[in-house]
């Protein structure tokens, strides 16, 4: 019976290398299972979980804020349509009072009735959060005023509201209707007249 010849050192190295190549996962598993690597992996997973939790909490808070704001706006501006309709009534009463005018005794009762109705309506509007914009004599503000025309005036500073054609209104601080106004502008200064005289 023949005896097996011992392998040379070179053959042993080759066999070990071949076996390592056939089982590459064993080395990776050994590295992955080392305590240091496992600790680092767990720390990374913990940090990622914390970040996700913080993002979720922030998103939830944003949703709550948006919902609270939507509810507040719905409550504040739910009477907007009614407010717009009431403005026309108030305008009509004010124009009627202006038309009556004077001191005619036969119209005293009519005037008194209209004034009472107007006061009542103004109280309703105030309780609903409707505030009047009456900017006569104030500086023109395009955020709340609508200029219907410009008019030369030496008695008013430029960009000053000379008089109000139609009052504006705010609903709980938000513009419901701008005040329609006539705005002062500086006189031309007679430059055209001087030029005309030179041509003559």
C-alpha cells in the first residue's frame, strides 16, 4: 500500500489561498461580528432613528399649526359675504342722510329714523369685526386706498387724500374694500402759461 507524499510548503500555501477564495463570506462575517464594528453600526442606526423621530415631530407640529391657523381663519372670516352685503346697506343709508340735509322740519322724523338705523347697523358691523376706513386728510396708502382721480391743489400736500368718494372697510384687520378717494397733486406751476406767452 503506497504512502501519501507530504505536500511542499508551496502547495500548502496554494491550497489555503484557494480555500479562502472559495469562502470570502467567512472573512466578512468575522469582521462584521467584531465588537467595535457592531457598536459603530448600532450607533449609526440609533442616530438615524433619532433623526427620523425629530423630523416626524417637526412635521406633526407643522400640521397642527396649519390646522389651527385654518380653523382661526374660518372663524374670523366666516361672515365675509354678509359683511360685503351690509356695506351696500350702509352706503345707501349714508347717501339718504346726505340727500335729506338742511333743517326742513317736515323731514326731521325721516332723518332721525335714518340716523337711528345707521347707528344700529354700525353697531352690528363693529361687533362683527368690521372697521371703517375714512382717510380724508391722510396720506394716500395704496394698501388701503384706491385713487379714483388726481386733482391739483395748493391747499393739500401732494399724495394727500382730498376727500373720500366711498369709504373703505376692514374685516378683522383684513381689507374688505378699499376706500375710493381723490388724491391731491402739486399744481403745474404755470410753466405752460409762460411758454404760451413767449410764443405770442
